[in-house]
């Protein structure tokens, strides 16, 4: 199971709120029943309204036109985030395709480390998490954590990556947020 440092990553993510959930996925939580994010955190919604998540104050959204992109300042020095709803996560897994192979292919890169997968329950529903460190032990080491959540509308994808040291800061250990449909 992931370390305490990844609690920050339990951002809530919900997409495809306009469609009912299949039997294996959680039913979206109505906005009225969701607690507010921790103090200082804020909701960020994609421009099309189908994707919403909460971000801590040190992670700044810089593009919400399709997917939601965010990063720590300065860009490239810390964690960065990509959140895609079913309408943005392309390609979607093929019918019956295993999410493990879909995620591994989506994040394939030269120097990719061995992915470790965990089934996790996020506030948005059951998901599969990929954890991987590329080029470990080098100055180019890079950690990836990604989550895929199946919905009736397709797969929601959340990817956070950055240098390994960025995952161990004290402020990454203390907060998780909530999700809702907008």
C-alpha cells in the first residue's frame, strides 16, 4: 500500500457525472453531500464541467480547457498533475481491456521502471493505482502515481509525477479532499 506521503494524492476526482455508474463502480456523490476541502484547498473544475477535483494551495491549476493540468511553482521542479475525464482520456481502454495494461501502455517511456499496482478506494470510487519510479538511483529519477476509475462514460485518469524527493515533503502527508459532481 502507498506510503503516508501519498495521502496528498487522494485528491478527489470524479468525471462523467452525467452518466450512471456501472455495477463495479461507485455511484457519484452528489455535491450537496460532500464536505468542503481542507482549509486553503480549492475546487477546480474542467471547462466542460465534467471533471472536478480539489487541490492544495501549493499545487496551481494552469490549464482546464480539456483535462486539468496543475503543478508546483516553479514548473518542472516539483509535482505535476494531469486529470482527465472519460471525454479527455484518450485512447480509452478497449472493451474488456485490463486497466493494468492500459495504464502501463499510457505511461510507457524510455527508462520506465517496473509498475506496481494497487486496488484502492478513493472518495470518487474504486480505482486502480499505478506506482512506478523511472531511472531509480540516478539524477533523472522520476516517480509516477496514476489512478484509473471506471465509470459508465469511460475511464477517469489521474496522474501525478515528479522527482522522488517531492513526494516526501511534510506537507504532502496531511490532507485528503472530497469529490462531487458539479
